[in-house]
């Protein structure tokens, strides 16, 4: 079940709520009982690249083909 992060405009508290996605936009009061809260945008890192963890990163930028071939 996803967690959503909120901030209370009244007291400034930041808190998380775990709820189903279907309830993602339901109004939420802060733990102190204030109703003026906003849902924050959270960044989520999802693993599973499946690659070799020791692989070297490819060079980027420059060259005729973006630099991957070293030209």
C-alpha cells in the first residue's frame, strides 16, 4: 500500500499516511487535528535495473553519436 506525504499549513508538521491508491485524493487532517493540509510530491526510486552493479557508466555528451563510441 502506498504512502503519501502531507504538510500541515497551520502547524507546519510533515507526516505520512498509508492508504490505498483509490483514496489518494481524500482530504487528510494532520496528527494535531488541523484540516488545512497539502499532499507533497515525493520522489520514489524503483530498483530492478537488472544490470551488473560493477559496470562502468558510459561516457555522455559530445561527438557525432553522443559520445558513447568515443569519437
